[in-house]
């Protein structure tokens, strides 16, 4: 009997939408895209400020929590993940950042041929439709819209000026020749609307008869013929379905659920699988290990002037004003989401930055600056004029894991990030908070600051700052690395440089779980690049077969 499809894409998120759309451009190729969540029909998905709604929506968000982290004083930390077409690109903060050249050159140096920055740049450019047009570093006619924020905000201008006064240059492009600098972010928006991968890639592909998109279809296991993956089983509306493919299953379920599905299917560390009552299909000890994430530390200040988004949202007049601004001009707070400005800078000297970062004169922390404040990202804004400077370490040494708790495919796995588990990461947390305070106390920024709300003036020494990080640190939504790309499965690699799972046929992992090390910045643009690159590799390998 012939297979149902040529390719089955598991997960309709940031990578899955790219894979399905690009592969289905060949009308002779039959593609099935399976997404566990519903279609992306909510207005809150497409309105940039809707981030505050979808952050907590169990309809469009998996709403995960980590296990208790001993390094964070036993706290369980909320981990939102997209559960709709577009995945996290439908619910994230819209920031378009690629990371640093050295990130990708490091991937290549680990033995992953083809992943240097110069080899990845064409795929970044291919994916991008930058408002500023094409250039050496940017694409002008790709599917994914990238736009300037436009209007300048006095708080962001003060922040940029303060960063300059402590030695960080102003920049108008974090994705150009050099990442270091302070400036405004570019966003994945277009004419006031979010531009997710579902909107950019999948929507134009819907009319193709060779592409089938099935939503509310959660894959529960991979199916095999010997050591070849030949299909999947999924649940939809309470019924179980089997589908087969002639070429490959492309696993794009993200850093949490891609390793979970591999483990449920008998691929992983034998001792873990046996403890969970799962027959070992293929021993691969790296599955679910090597978990990395950016830990966000949020410095909240009360502004001395009523110019924040808090002020606009507190009254019906302010809400009406920003609503009309978006309705008639497609601009204002509703069109730009949460974080408008940012900074990439060095918080520690090279000699103190650890072996993994030694010899580099490049940024080691990132700022996200929001003209509003809340107890946590996406939460209810404070009743005062507030703004937030969140800081994160770009290349953490801490490593965690994702491990199934049972053989039940609908039970969330164990998620242990192990934040702040190394001395370098603890020193970086303190240094990052100090850097934020230095900006806040600069001549340009100080007039804007009535008081520091968090950590607060009572926190004065390194021990207090570290304790604040343990008690208040949270994810900035970049879990990665749990199906790491590499050459040696015995050393923890899960996929090879062509994203094929080691030791198996017919199976690739294409999402941020394949990153061997976390990129220096937001992860969405890199995932789109990885998927674009994967499509070329898939087609090349198919021609050779």
C-alpha cells in the first residue's frame, strides 16, 4: 500500500509552518501538517498588544510550569509555549533578533558542517522582508515581515542615552555587522498586525491541494518499520488516527515536546524509558538533556512622568486614545507589543567571563525595555507610572533537562531548567542587575526614575542581588537544546548536521531543540532560519536517495 503522504510535519509552530509551506511548493509532494492546538483565529493573536492575553490563554498556550528548581529557592516557573498555528511566533513578544556571528561559527566548530554564520546568513535573508529593504545583512522580499517601531518614545530615548553614557554605542540595527549597542528593536509586524509564521508562510499555502493542515491533532507516538520512522499516531476529538509517509517525519514540536515525543516513542536514555514502562526502540541518551534558557531578571522602576503605557491603560480615555491610534494609523502601543527598546552589552570583563566565553569582546547580556510594568511579563499593569528593564545572560552555562514522567502522552514532562547552577551564571546575574542600575542612574535616565520598585533600595550588595534573582527570575521564553545537533551520540548529540536523528531513518528534528548551544538573543528568527535551511537539506537528500 502506498503511504498517505510524503512528509508529515509534527507541530505547526515557528518551524513547522515554514517546513509545510516550503515543501508543498513542489506540487508533486504531499505534505501533512499536524498541530495540537486550534487555528490562529483569535484577534488577540494578530494584535501585537494581545501578547498580554495569549500569555495566559490555555486555548492558545500550553501554560507549562517547570519542576521546583533548587537553584531558584524551590520555585516552579511558568513556561508559556504556543499551542496554535504559528506556535510561539503567534504569542511571543515579536522581537526580531538573530544572535551573534560567533554563535553560529561555534556550532560549526563543534563539527556541525554548514552552520557557520556565513552559511546561515542566506537563509536569514531568504526568510526576511525587512521594511528597510534588502542589504548585505537583510532580505527585502521574503515571507516574514520585519518592521521598525516608528515613533520614538521619551523613555526609550532616555534609556539609549543612558546606555551611551556608560559606554554602549547607539545602534539602529542589532542584526547588522555588530550586535553591540542600544536602540529600538525591529518587530515581526506589518501595518500594525503581528506577522507570525502562520501568517507569513502558511496562509499563502492553504489553497495548495497537496498540503493538508489538521489542527487540534496531538501526536502521541512515532511509528516504525524496523529502524525507519514511517508515520505517526495522533489524537483528534477523542479518536486515534494513524498516518504514514513515504519520505520523512519532521518533528517540530519545540524544545519541550520534541524530546517528549521521542522518549514516548522509545528513543532516549534506556534507563529512563525502562523506568517509565516504555520499550527501548533506539538508545540515544542525549534526548531531553542539554536544556538551556535565558533567565530574565526584571528591574522595575516608577517613572517620574505620566508617559508610560501604564498611564494609558489605567483610564478609559487613555484606552480610547490608543485604540483610535491603532484603528486609524495602525500605530501606538497596540501595534508594538511590549518591549520597544533594548541593549546588548558586556557586563563582565573578558577575563571573568568563563572558558566558554574567553577571548571574546562581545555582548554577554541583553536588555528588553518596556514602557510598562507588571508583576510578571503579560501580567496586569501596576497602578503607577512604571517601566521595566529586564536583563538576561546571553550564553548561560547552566543545563537542565526534559524527561517524561510516565508513558502517558498527555502528561506534561518533567521540566528542570537548573537556572543559576554555575558560578559564572550567578556572577552574571549580579552583574546584569548592576548594569541595569548603572543605566538607571545615568544623567540621561535618572530624571525619569522616581524610585526603583524592584529589586528596591534595600537590596545593596551582591548577596542581596543574587537572592533577588533566585526569588524573582523567570524565563524569557527561549528553552532550547534538548535534541542537540552534533557528531557523537555518545557525547549527547541527538541529530546530525542535517538534523537527522542519529541511527534512525526517516526522522528529523527541526526546531530550537536542535540548537547545540543557545544563541545570543531571541530565538524565533533563528528557528525560522533553521527551517528554511532544513528544507534545502531535505530536498538535497531526497534527490540523492
